[in-house]
């Protein structure tokens, strides 16, 4: 699939024209944090560009949402990894990072809005094997697990990529419980399961 202008700018290639695809991402991110629905027509209007131009920049609304969702996850995971490293728990740092991350995800206004209004789409964007979010999340968790394995905090005899995939799927099952089973997300149960498995 050809890269969108937004994806190219995220890779470091910027154009001189203003506003830019990165401005679209920044505005969408601001709306997400406020729990405001991402409407493409409204976003184009705020940026002062046509809907056609915005679509050329970002591709589809779903592709823009993936970038917004990953931007928030990436920042949160980095911050939490630093916190956990400073706290130096004896157990798996991966389990601690992801346990804290789930609490934040479930309290995020943007996530709450999407779960309430477009829960199935949100689950698909975050969990589908073809999703950029999914592949990035697995890669990040594999990095965390590699450090755990190196320091003997996790001793499971399993390929780190397979373990990362499984760990991400566990986390997803607790974050997207409402879309999967109709139940309520349970971050404490998620934490117990991760701590029991990642040791």
C-alpha cells in the first residue's frame, strides 16, 4: 500500500506548504485527548483545507485514527517504562508497564468516546493482524520482554516475538472486553494475569 503524505512526513519528509499533514495529526490528537469525535469534514474546516486535500494527506479516517492511537500509546508506554525502571520492581517490568498502561487507556477520553460510539471499529483498528498499530505494539512489547529476559525477570522458554504477540493479545482481551464479550474491562484482572504469566 502506497504511503500517505502523513505517513511520509512521520518518516521525516516534510513539505513546505502550510498547513501540513502533521498539522492534521496534531489537531486530530488534540481532539482525541478531549474526547471529541474525529470528523473529517470538521477537521478539514479547522485546518482550512478541502476534504479532498485532507484525504490525500491522511488516506482514510481509520488510517489517521491508527496514527493518533499509536502516538498516544507510544508516549504513554515510553513514560511508563521509565517510571517502572525507576521503581525497580522485582517482577516483570513488561507486566508492570502494560498493567499501568491499561488503566490509563481505559481512562482516556478519546478511547472512552470510541468505545462508546465505535467500539467494534476501535477493536479492529487496534487488534487486526494487518493493523500498523498491532505490529508496532508487538514490536514495543518484544523490546520490553527482551529486557526482562536479559535480566532474568521473565524465564519463559518461548520465542520473544511469540511471547510478545501472546502478551499483546491478553492485554487486548481486557481492554476491548465490551466489544468482544459485552462485559466490562477489568484492569486489575489484566494485571493479575500478566504478572502470573510473565515470570
